[in-house]
C-alpha cells in the first residue's frame, strides 16, 4: 500500500513537470508587410518599361523588373479607358458596371445631368476655399482593397492617398481612408475635404508653407542628357506636339519660370517637377504619419499624374515624354531608397501599374504609312442631332458622345413621348456609317451583335445602366476622338496602346520572375487582398495572380 502511494505521488509529479514544460501556444502575429505602396503612373503604356530600358538606372524601374515580378500581359477589361475608371478598377477589382465610376465625367441617364467622378457638394474644402476641394469618394459604389484593409484591422491600419489629380488620390484611398490629398491650382497647396478631416494636419500645413511648387518652377526644364542622345524619340519640334507657348514651339529648354509668371502654379502639373512634388509629399507622409512603423500594415496609394499631362500635350513619341520617364526613373529609385532606409528592404510591398495607356497621334501614324485618323466627335454630334430633329421635330435629342457612347436626352424624349427604341436604331444606323467607326452597338443588342467576343465583354463590363450611354462606339485601330490637326495624344479606346498596361510587383511576399499569360487590371486588388490575407473588395470580379505571391 505504501509503495502504491509512493508510485502515485511520483507519477503525479512527473505529469505536473511535463505540463510545466509544455510549449506555449504560438502567439506570433500573422505575417504581413509593414506597408503596401500602390504606385500608379497616369498614362503609362506597357512598352515604356522597355522602350527606355537601356537608359534607366539600376534603382528605379529596373530594380522592380529585376528584383520583383512583372505581369507582362496585363490588360484593361472594360471601356472606356480613362483615369477615373482605371484608378477605381485597380483598387476595387471591379468594373464600371458594378463600381459605378463610368468615366472621368459621366451622365446620369435619368436626369441628363453631367457628373464629375469625385464631385460632392455635401462636403467642404479643407486647405483651400476653391471648389476643387469639394470632392469625395461618394460616387464610388464598391469598396476598395484599402477599405478592406481598414476593415480587417478594425481601422487600425492607416490609408493615405496622394496625387496631383483629385481622382488619382481619392478613388484609390477608398471610402474609409485616413486622408486623401490632391493639388489645388488656386492656392498652390495640397488640399483635402471634410470627408476626411476638419483641418489639414500640421505637417501638411508645414509642407505647403515651403512653397515647393514655386521653387521648382524657378528652374527651366532642360533635357537630363544631351538632346542628341534621345534616339527613341522624334525630333525636338514636330507637328504632332503641342507647345506651352505657341511662339516658342514645343522645344527645349522649356522656359518654366516664364510660364509660372504668366500661367501660375498649375504649370507644375505639366513639368517633371510634378512627379518630384508628389513623391516629396509621399515621403513626408511616410515620416509624419509613421506609415509602416507601427504594429499593423499601412497603405500608401500614390498616383503620378504628371505623365498624363505631358503625354496629352506632346504625344508618346516626344523627347519631352522620354526625358520625363528618365527623370521619373531616378525619382523612383530615390523613393525606394527612402523606403529601404525607413522600413528596411524587404519589409514593404510595392506594385506599379497604370490607369490607361496612350495612342499614337494619328497624323504621326499617317505620315509613317500606318492606319489611323481623327474621329470628329463634336461635328458628328451636331450632324446626328440635326438628322434626329428633322425626323422627330425635337432638337438636341442626344446630349453627348462622350466616353465613345451615345448619351440620349432621356427627359426630353420622355416629355415629348417619343419612341426611344426607334431613336436608338436611328443613332446606330447613323454612327456605323461614319468614317473611323468600326462598330456602333446598342447595349440592348450586344449579346447578338456581330463583334469579337473580347469587345462584347469590355462593353458589358464598362456599361453602368444609370451612368453610361445606350450605344457604344468602337473606333477603328489607330483612330480616336479629336480634330484633324490635334497635337499630342489621347486615350479611351479598346486598342492595345490604350489597354495594355504595366504591372510590376516588388518586396515582401513577392516572387522574382515574370508572367506572360493574360492577366487583367481587375486582378490587382484581389492579388493584394490574397497577399495580405484580407477580404477582396465588395464588387471584385478579378482573380488573384498566384504566380506573384511567394
């Protein structure tokens, strides 16, 4: 009996000792990057990654391509291809049919009222008294991946959007962002609205007080390298380029200081210094908001608007565009170095993409024996309305041909009790006969229309029933809306020059390599969500790209 008690006591002590040595439950936090940086280059064609590759340094675009993962065949999967939709789609993983941003401007079909994508009269400007501050993401009908990050961390993650264009900062930052900042031409300041805050943070006020735009504009824009080395571009002065001042022509050096004196601080938008200013604010936000330096993942959404302004003025083949990209390459290298120093290399994730590409100037194509042309939208709108008025005895039955769509005057049609379906047929028959128009498709007839499946899909994805026109116009290759001698470039069409965009990833959780199978703009947000292990946005139809993620 005594031995049995001793044995039981010994056995109890062994169990107790084993229990004390039992490994503690793993309480490590879920692995995530300290910071995600979304970089959007407004109007960056995919081929610009390689057109100037030999001239790039090792720390900007090349660093992303060599250290990171590039999706070489990423396309935009809707129409039209414009800035507001591109920024919305990248961050929602959705398309206009669902997220509701149907253009930079779109028409509310029920009322005929034109709506700017981020306008919001219910908010007030902060940092300015100008109407440019009355903006918010209210018109965006789906959540963004930045919203989902905020939700996933019980709003502990910080999200900040920065861009010269309001739509370039507001739409990526999402509805629940801590802040979105954009540039106000009237005050020369970075501003926001009461959607986000009642007054600018002290650090933004201090940043504005430096008057950096004015300082940057005191220096003329000269080429970074000897001008004769820009062999990837046309001559310094061609008829395809638009000049800042007609008498001077589109030539270097650009007399920036003189332009500033005559046109004001808005000139910064069309100078490489616009990229510098944007990244300056991004670095200031990194430091002052302690982004990526807390116990939760933060998100910095930066859109570089300047390439779009320069591209529209000069076109994709100009020395001005090449020089801007060579300078941007250096700026990105410096920005990545700041992230390395602040957060540690490999502790943050960056993706770089674009909202759309850019077409060649049609006259440039024609002069080089390549098909192309200008579609005179304004003139054809007048002709179309004249034809309809002659038949129906009511004027201005079509409000607009914007976004390559026929937008009917629905209130006028209803008040005059006209046959809307007959008017639609008349519009289709008129438009499909016009030079430069490949197809004119009524949205009600799209499923049976004799068009390539890819175009049908893009039309359906781009058409929001309350905010899009009833007839989609597809231009012939090389054509876009403009007058016969228009300079620079435009975008908005289905062509690969407008829809084939760069998509490069680098940093935490990212593989090294490249992918040539087709991917889509709408795949970006779900890929970020998969990387962060958070829910995809509420309207997302894209798919994660598994090859990207380690």
